C-alpha cells in the first residue's frame, strides 16, 4: 500500500527545519481512488463495522453543502480506511521524524472539500492535545485527489512549529478569515509568515509537526478534494492526570493514565511491537479493500 520505505537524514532535517515534509508519492493512485470511494458511504452513515465514528461533523440533508465534511476515527467504522491510517509505515515515519521510540494513533480524519466548500481555519494540532502527555502529534496527511491552490489544498506556514503554542481556533469550520489567528500568532512571534500551498498528485501527501500552523481555503475548482489524515502520538503517550479530553477522555480507564490499545493502538515501535489485535482486525477486510 505505502510506497515509502523509511525517512533518511535529509527527510528528518527538512521536517525539523520547516515543520512539514511533502512526499510526492505516499500510496498508489489506485489505492487513493479506492479510499476516496469509501467517503460517500461513510458520510451517508453506512458503517462497515457497524460502529459510528467518534466525530461525524457533516451529514447529508442536515448540514450546508458548502461546508467541508469531516469524520474523525473512521478506522473504527471502516476497515478499508483502517488499513491505511493504522499502517506500520505511518507509525515508523512519525516516530522517526519526531524522535519517539514508537507511535500510536491519536485519531484519524476524513476531510472532504467539494467544489465551493469553505475554509478550515489555520491552527496547530497540539493546541487540542492538552489531555495527552506529552501533548504532541505528528500527522500523515494523504491526498486522495490531485490537489491545487485553486482547489483549497492544505497550506502550511514554514517554521511555525517553533512559535509558541496558540489557543484552539475560535471557529474551525468556515471562518470568515481563515488565516486571522495564524497572522496574530506570527505577529507575536515577530515573523512574516511564509505560506506553502501543497500541490501533489492523488496518493501524495505531507507529514507535519503538531505545532505547525496549517489550514485550507475555499475550493474554487470544479473538482473534489478528499484527504485522509492519521494523527499519531508517541507510543509512550499517556492521559494527563487532570486535564480532561471532552471526547477521547471517555476511553480513560479508572485509576490509571495508561492508554488502552483498543482505542489508541500502537502502530510501530523501534523494538518491533505493534498492537496484537490489529492483524486480525485488518485481516477481516474483504478482498476488494485497498
């Protein structure tokens, strides 16, 4: 499925310098197309495993057509998606780029921006992770359609992972000015922000640091922009003892800060560990899966 082997020293250097690393070919275009085909059923509420995702932010017939559609933790609802976002190669890359001993899934995102869909605010992922110790992520973002500047592709601010951590975006979906809070943070940091719009073919993507500011503008093209993101954290991550995660705190076991691998499986570690249930879970996917 994944075309990447492991990051070399130049990949790690660029990631740590810029806060993100563009990879032109992460997965095969055919695999990207098969994953994109899962979006329609999922957003209609057709869940292959029978389980609802943890967050389902756009529903047909309920929400405006010009909103960006988002589902979080589709891996629990669809094993086609799970095969991609729980892949050990993602864990390896996120761990090596971040300097962790291994990586486990924090959550996944399905992001669907049809023609005319409005922006997503610039933000830092780590702003939403104060319920985790350490509160830091590394993300693998995979384009399932070819991206373009006109099509509302993801944008990054070079070096913004070295800025102070900003609060969560006040309006994440469809803000009037999707770059406002990023510019305010840049002013506080005393820098002029350098924005990069990622243009890659279907199957290309990006790894980004949890403190790197990113967002996306309106899709002004006549094509859809679908993407799949796997947000990883250290394999040694634990719950914060007092800060409560208002969504994922429901999976915290009483009397311990340890994270249950049933909900936050380990994808890869340097010593060869991977959550034991994954092979059986992913192996149950029908042959037509990507």
